[in-house]
C-alpha cells in the first residue's frame, strides 16, 4: 500500500515538479496539496497524511511555524523540509521539531528519491515488528548512517584507539554523516554552519579526518582571494 503524502508549496511550477518527482517514486499517493500555511495545517488535520513535503517560505506563515503547530496539535505526520533556507537556525529548529530530512533547493531527483527511499524503509521496518534492539534502531536511519557505521565504525575507532585531545566521537560521527549526505566537498565554514560548531572546531575535526584517510582534501582556487579547502568523504 502506498504512503499518503501532502505537498505544501506556494510556487505552482515547483509544485508541478514535486508531483512529477513523486509520481516517479511510485510508493506514494498525493492525497492533497496546499499553497499556504493555513491550508497546510487544515489539510494535515483532515487528510492525515503519513508524510508531508513542506516548504519554509509561504505567503502567510513560515514552514517552521507550521511544523511546530503540527506538533502542538499532535498530528503524527512525518515531515521532509524542502526549501531554499540554509541558515543554521532554520536547520536546527527543523530537526528539533522532528523533520525526518532537510533538502535544499534546487535539488536533483536523486536526492529526493534518497530521502523517500530512506523514509519508506524506516516506515516498513517500524510497521513490521514491535520491539527493536539498539543495532536495529541504528540501522533504521539514513543509509548515510550505515556508511558512517562502515566508515567510522567499531573497526575504525579501534584502529584509532584514542582521539586527539579536544575531539569526541559523537561530533566526529556527526561531521562524517553531514559530509556523506552532501553531493560535493564542503569547507570548514560550511561544515561548521551545517553542524552548529565554531569554524575552528570544524577545521580541527576535518584535519584529523584527513590524517586518518576518512576525507579527501580538495583545494579550490578562485580568481581572487585565498584558495578554499574543501573536504569530501572517502566512501
């Protein structure tokens, strides 16, 4: 049975693109659309979709306000944010209020398909059994988490023994997970913004990951100014 989806987007052209992408995915039925926050909340209440594709910038209210209102109303719909917003505050608030993914416009179909595949896999797993072990819970997340598990898993950390002073395993895993979800190399500043760290802290982790061959350093030269160091995970 296909999953019920609500699409919230105020640009008719973008809405149509979303619909075409969802049709290609084959596992979802679009049960409704909305172009304003008010209509989105009303549709969520009455249609009870399992998943909502939600834009941030809408005419009457922003997507974060909608997400928070859905949680206040205890509407159990999962939410994928699809937006041009890239600031750290919006990203943190989105995940804080339970967004299952965050996709930045413009995006390719493959990125949306990845998000939808992850969601359907998680939904199938959670609907198929009552209790889960820690390992099973860990496997429910983003496939990128699986790459983290293989890239920085027990074997990797056993090889590393002790991290350098001032670095911790949790932050290290967050940075690798962030990099694995990107389509191109990221600078220390971009990683810092994406994770919510100081730039100098992000740079220390990235430099460490380079020394243990977990990321590849790519130097980007521009027409003016200093070259930018970008880091890409070695998969």
